[in-house]
């Protein structure tokens, strides 16, 4: 079924904002190959190609389904004016294939957010949001290194984005039940979402939708799929630390599209987001290295790269709501918490291979909840109001439960395909077994 677009969605574009969002979309798309380098470097030499292929497969599968039904499920009702389905997702077929986004009325085009002063074509907003969906599912792969069938992984990317990511994006960003919309839970919880009583949930660029989502999915899959052969006995050392550093650098570069681009405009708030993203990330690297220096006696390159990622994750939901000084505080705590959290997998016995839980889940939770403390207007430290903190805790817990339950269901649905490669393949190397390739020719 195709729904006619209301006349109010048509208007004239802002060329400057459109240019910036297109550049941002390209920067965010770069983040997934950057993640491939980061994860690939952390893997052993006999599994680096498979690790990188899991990221590239995410680009392939998610890009296709995002155009077909993902954008419609996430944001379709915002353009069609129709009701969504229980506040959880929009009609997947309302903008199926997105052809309608290129309709015109005279010299007018279909806009995204024109009523709020953001005048960019809806097709450009689709391009930007597509890259978010891609990176989210790619992040999950780090919890499954060296032991998962490539075919099952590809099937998971389709099911996870369709049944977990798209609904969560709609609920938080698309006007659904977790948004600040009038029908959202914030108005139900405290009775108002404007003026002095503003308690709308804040997730500027993806703390719940991307990082808590990916981190929780990684934890669930690590528990269901099981440990690598030799976990706890074998030393899994990164095979190429320069790859790790390169990946972290490119992730930091691409993250400016991720965070700053989420303003959807080239304005003063975008400048604030740029500064907050930079200083929080730098502070997180300091925090992580401080933990290593005190605990282990030596700061490491992998620690610096991991601290960068932890800071980027934490500031993502908060980057538009904090001051630069508040961002420093949020960042340094994120680095400390994540540096301490990566040891949890040994304490509790789950094989989160590349620390998706320790970095993305922990820093994502801290960044989302930390808004309630550091937000420059409504945070506890600035506005002396506990309501924002309560709202942030609720949306974080909701994201944990929603993702955890649905990811477990998907994981069990895919069990007949088989999650694990056989033990001989794992011992020989997943690159050879799954792809008939090796990263390095030692002949």
C-alpha cells in the first residue's frame, strides 16, 4: 500500500544544510569500514578477514532493506501524517522503496523537518539515517569474533535491523512512545514536555538506538552462541595494533558526521556538538590510560584507541545537551568505567570477544544516564531537577529490555541455520574455513 504524501511535506530546500547532511552521511558511512579496521586489528591473524567481512556484509544487507522498508518503518508516519502502530513502528509499506520521496509540486520537494526550520530533502535524511542502521548492526559483530557462520550472520543483520533497530529508531526519534512527542511516555510520566517541566528524553545521536542497542545485542549473542574454543586458557592478542589505531582515528573522524550531522543544520548548536565530541573523547582517552597506568604500570596503544571509542560512545546521546566542561566530566568517567568493565567477561564467563559490552554497552548506558546529571538546562547538577535523570534511566532500561528480549528470540529462530563453525575450522582459522582466504601469505 502506498500512502499519498500531504501537501504540508513539500517546500524549498536549504542548500547549506543539505550539503552538510550529505557530507555527514558520507562520514558516517566511512565509520563502518573504520570499524572493520578496528575490529580486524584486534582479532587474530587467522580471523581478521572474517571480522572485517562482517562489517562489510552489514553495509550490503542493511543498505538494501533500509531503502525497501527500513526508512518507512522508522520515520514514515512523520511524512505521511498517518498514525504509527502502537507507537512502536510505522507502516513498512507506506514509503516502500522510497520513490515518493522524489515527488515534486512545482519547484517544491519533499522535505524533512521543514516545520521546525530544518529544510533538507527527505531523501537526504534517508541517506543519513541509513548509515546509522548500518553501523549499529556492524558493532554487534565484535562480540562474536572467530566462531560464527557467515551465512547466519548475514541473516541476523536483516532480522535484527527489521525487528529491533527500526522500531527502536521510531520509538526514540520518529515520534514513537519513547520520544518527547505528546503521546510519548515522558508526557505520561510527568504530565508535560515543555517549559520549565521539560522532561523529554534526550538521545541526540544514538545512545539508546545505537550503542545500548548494539551492546545489549552483543551480550545476548555472546551468551547464546557460547565461548570460543580455549576461552580463558588461550591468549587472544591483537594481531595488528596499527590497524586498531587507524580504525580508531577513522572512527573519530567519521563520528563528527554521526554527532554533528544529527543537528541536521550548519549552525551554532552544530559547533557546540563538534567541541563536545572532541573534548569528551580526549578526556575518555585520558581516563582509560590513567586506569592502565595505575593498574598495570603501562599505558597501551590499544587502551588509547579503546578510550577514544568509549568517549565517542558516551558523548553521542549527550553532545547537544552539555557544555564543553560537562562533556569533559562525562568523557573522563566513560573512559574509567569502560577500562574497568572490559574485565567483566572473565569474571562472569561470557566471551564478548572484542569488548562490545565493556565499551558500547557500558559507555552507552553511562552517556544516556549521565545526561540526567550533566545536561546544561535540565540536568541534576545544573537545573537541580531529578526528572531528567529519571527519564534517562527509564529509556536506558527500556532499550536494554527491548533489545535483550528480541535479540534472544532472533538468535533462537536462527539456530536451525547453525551459529557455530565446527571446532576444526575454528582451530584452523575462520578465514580459511568460511572464505577460503588468508589475510597474509606466509609462503
